[in-house]
């Protein structure tokens, strides 16, 4: 699995919180309100952003299990969180069925667009067998809209989406198809499902997040089409110049998906 720095996770957290679907969140958390003690597993926890968001919507008695492959990020999560958490360094390429059987809710944020079809099928099967509710947030859906528009936006977006489908450690990634596939697989297993947009909307007040996105997209696009490197770098320069002049706005499409067993 590709790693993410604590600095990047901190930079994106405000945008994540602003984007998340209250409809999907309340659909799942409302179904869990009767639990006297809610057991939650969070996959790819990082520094605990998902816990910080969801804990306010859940019954007061919560017991979280945080799984990530980065021990340093989990240490940071423990130092920042005020709810009952257990952390475990785990290779998320291989899901432990016992974790799902002991959980009322399985959740993840900005993870499932990195995984393969076979991984996602295993994930849904484990959730069904454990009768766990599901809440996955901020699944990238392939939409990138930059304003003002640029003649090479479509080129870069297409190449970024090609890159999103490459192997991120779980096999060929679903990328922009992740949320749609998750919804279909959950319905096939008799879950009731809600899916709603949770787009990032980045303005002049988030210049550093925009800057890192633009640079990251340019690097990914060049990786997929090296002969176009000069053209892509010129696109990056134009985008960063607009950002430096306070003219840049970016929308990045995401979906939140929540499910409960009927």
C-alpha cells in the first residue's frame, strides 16, 4: 500500500470534513444508535481523521480498533484521539475475517479507490459474514474540475485517472469505479445502501492543498505519458501561476457509501 505522510493527512483533513456526506453518515450512525457499546474497526486509519469525524455522530460508548501499516501514524493517532482506541499495525492487503466478526461498524476513508476488485469482494464478504454496517468516505470518482479552465486539463485528468487504476499495493486499483462497484457488491449481499457525492471544493483559502494536488497530478500524468512531459510541466506552471494570483479553484469528485444489513 502506498504510504501517506502525517503532513499530507493533516493538510487534507479540513477538506475531508467539509466534503463528507451528512446524509450517508446519519443513515449508518442512526441505525447504530441503539448499541450500548459500539465496536468499530477503521481500516487505513492514518492519524485518526475518520475517528475524529465519526465519533461525534455515534453513541457515547465507543471502542475503536485502528488498523494501518504505518506504526508512526498510529502513534500520532493515539496521541490525538480522546475516545477508546486500540491500534494495530496490519498489512491491509490481507484482511482478517475475525476483525469483522467482532465489529458493529467497519469504516474507511480515502482507501477503497486504491484497492482491487478482488480485495473489494473480500471486504464486502467479510462485512456480510460479520453482519457489520459499512461506512466508506471520500472514494475518488474520477472527476477533476479546475477553474479557470485550461486547454490541457482534460489531458492531465485522463492520465491521472489512468494512474489511479494502477497497482497501489492491492492489485490493479478500481480507482474512479470503486464507489459504484462497492454499492453494487453490497446490494448483492442484501445490504441497504446510500451513496452520495462528497466532493472537495478547494478555493483560495487552501493554497497549499491545491499546490500539492497540482504537483502530484503532474507527476502522475508524466509517469503515464513521459513523451508529454514538457506539455504537462507547462500545464503545471500555468496552474501554479493562477494559484499564486489567487485565481485557482479546484473540485475533486468523491463518493461516500454507507450500508446496513436488511
